[in-house]
C-alpha cells in the first residue's frame, strides 16, 4: 500500500515539474517574441528625441522619482501585525470529535475527525517555499523591482508551493473534507507611472485545493491577494483564515490525497514599480495548515431498554 502511495506521489511530482518546465519555456519564448517585435526603451527614447523632447532631462527626472519612491517604499515595509483578536476559532483538543447529529437522516450519525500536521510531502518551484512539514507551514517572501521605463513587453509566470496530506477512509461512502489554512504576513506595493513610462505592479496569491482517490475531484480556488496598480501604492497586513470544503465519494482503505497549493504571481514592470510580500520573516509571518476536518456518516446504534 505504501509503495503504491509513494509511486503515486512521485508521478504527481513529475507531472508538476513538467508543468513548471513548460511554463518557464513558454515565458522564455514569449519574451523572445517581444524582444524581436515589441517596443523597447531604446526605441521609445529615440522616438521622443525625434519629436524634439530632451530625453536627458526625462532620464534625470525619472531617476529622481525612483529615489523618492524607494524611500517611501522602505517606510511602507515597516508595517507590523495588528493587535491580536480574541475569540478566534479553535479546533477541539481531542480527535474523533462528534460535531453534529442530524435527526432528519434516519439511523445516521456524523463523526468528524480533526487531523493535524505533520504533512506527508511537499514540493514547489518557488525560489524558496520554506516548507515545515511538522508544522504544516509554507514560508514565502518575494521582492521585485522592474527595470528601465517598462516599454518592452514582458511575460511572467506563476510560482507554486504544494503541501500533501494522506487520509485512509475506514469505510466507503461520502466524506466531507475541510482544510483550515491561516495566512499571516505583510504586503507593500508601489507604482508611479509617467506619461513616458509603462508601469505596472501586480501581486496575486491564491489557495488551491483538490482531492484524489482514483481520479481528481476538481480544483477549487480561493483568492487571498489580488493587486493591480499602475499609479498608486499600498501596504497592509494580511490576516486571513480560509476554510476550503469538498465532498468526495470514497472507497474504503484506499488513500485519499489532499493537495493544497499556494500559487503566487509577482509583476514589477519598470523601475517605478516595486512589489514586496512577506509570509516568512519571524514567528508572526507564515502560511499554516492549522488542521483538516474530515466528516463521514456512521450508523446510529439503537439502544433498547426493558422495564
């Protein structure tokens, strides 16, 4: 059984790596097309000079604007976590917690188990996913600043950090699986566009959830961060607790693979765009799988009394 499980995980890892390679090669191909046919900074400046505009003065103004933006962005990065809130949801201390009883379903009881890390496995194509399997954590951070005036078109790719958990159902039937994932970290984005530049700052962070037993159930997505700025800046703390949910019909004892992926996408186009996010530095910053709740129906035992 374990040999089959590890072989299946290896297959999925090989498939993910093939996908990452494909996406990287496609980005490289598109950038080559843009380099050959797109408008570059050099071409844009030549056009401005032909129109009688003093490009030297524009370059000086641009450099000064970048220096001012860098100073402001460093101050944005000093944001810290907000005061802690009381009353946050906590899982029960014991496993095999009986969470609910449905009298409308004859002779049926619902039993819920709460499973915690360690995780079975993890992998990704991020520069550093910072996995901690024992704590169920992904620890990621990124800093990106563009180059030049951003007139040259550029393609970018997603990064993926994937955690795996394995569950062996004791009986066949429908089960409900709910991973609880907590996001704690900070974001700082700066973008200052000009009439002679093409400035874009983007940051996208998604949580993806899927199940596998004999076949994939179908990926679900939760959007954690979705920033797109061309001439504005922001900084904030991310305090987000997400509960994903899927129902799956399973056979007994065959492993159910629970796949959770944090996918992120960073764009800083031109020297006037900077993107930072940090879910890694210090104990207060991390992405953590708190626990997984799995519920299944059970027969309700009849109790007879004789007077």
